[in-house]
C-alpha cells in the first residue's frame, strides 16, 4: 500500500511539474524570443495548457494502415514507463529513499536509455519514410550522448566513492556549504554531463529529430490521441527528471545552499524537497534559454562534437579524478 501511495504521489508531482514547465517555457519564449509572436503567459494561457492535455486524452486514436501493430502500440509505453519508473530512484529528501542500498545511479542510467529504443520503434513501425529517417537520427543522438554522459557519471561516482544517489548527495554535505558541492571539483564533468543532457532531451541545438519547420519530432507524426500524449508527457517528464538528477550529482540535491536548514526539524523533509525542486527548475530555466537561443546543428556535426570534444573531455576529467583519488590516498 505504501508503494502504491508513493507511486501516485510521484505521478502527481510529475504532472504538476510538467504543467509548470510548459507554462514557464511559453513565458520565457515570449520574453526572450519575441519573433515567435507569443503572448506573455497569463491565467488563460495556463488553462489552455490544461485544456490541450484533456483534449489529447479524449481525441480519436488514428493510425496508419501499414503500421507494424505490436511495435506501434509498444513504442509509447517503452518511452513513458522507464521515465516514470526512474523517478522512484530519485532521493527527494534523506528520509524517503525507496532503494537506498542499491546502485541507483547505474539503474538510472539504464532507465533513461530505454526511451531511445521506444522512439526508434515509433518511427520504424509507422510506415512513414520521414518518421523512419527521424528514428535513424535517434540512434545518432543515443551514440553521441551515452558515452560522455557515462564517463562523467563514473568520474563523480569515483570521487564520492559510491554508486548510490542518496550517499552521493550526502558526500556533498561539507563544512563549506555550497563550495563542497561537486560542481567545483567536477567542473569539466558537469559541463560535459549538461551538454549530453541537451542531446538526451532532443533539445536545441541538438534536436535532430525535428524538421526545420515542425514543432514536434517526426517520429511521432503518425501518432494521435493518448499515444501522442504519452510522447509529449514523457518529453517534459524527462526534462524534469534529468534536471533533478543533474542537481543531485553536482549541486547538492536536497541540501541547503546555506549549510543549515531554516525550518524546524519536523519540517525538514519538506524543506529538502523544496531545495531540490527549486534547483531543478533553475536548470530547466537555463535549458529553455538554450533551446530558444542556439541554432540547430547537423547530424554529422553532432557526431564530430561528441567524438572530438565531449568524449575526450570526459576521459580527461575521469583520469584527473582517478589521479587525485590515488595521490590523496582515498579508499
């Protein structure tokens, strides 16, 4: 019963966060990119986001005749289910950790890799040549982000001496407050991980699956109704998830930037939850700014960028971390 309540709470948190992130994206776009002719966000605009979500749920489910039925049906589930499940690996505070003794970072890396397969199957099974081309570009994205992201993760785990996310957050709880966080010793790793995050999120300038004039990825062209809603929901859910994971690795997670907590001891879980959500939304803010600012790159340029810059930098960072741990005599 406790697990069911926890899962329902996670779903509610994700849904509210998606609602806020979508409104935040519209508002930031209206301010920093006025050429898009979008109005500043208001109460009516927020209600429109909610109405669009309800409309997708009740819309007729259309599908192409020549589709591969089983794969076409499985693809949205393979995208959304691992992302929602990965939230159970996140430590929102030090008291509610479902898998505190498990190597949650390795499990998390495996979970966020599965949606790539779902997106590829979505384009492959749609019987649409443009969707198929888009699905091939997904493979390019997965190759480009997986290796540097994994190397950056191993470096920060090697520094903390643990593969558990909650223990990694506690390792950043030092006497120098926010200066004890991992973003200072892992400045190269945090930059590489953040850039790999943009590739993972299909975010500009690495949104290869979007055509020049289309606001949605081409692999979802043949989807409608609830299936399309799953793809849209998973896109924002992954944005929220990876932002929380990023701040947990490098910016102290649920730790207060002031060292000591402000609220009384019995309110500590809520204050820690507030800090990790606040840091996550700051990360989302910067990701949205990058999305509306930088131009799109070509697929071959992305591979060049990954193999010539991201992977070498991640390897340099990993070797520096190993040498520091060796010469400082850390276990």
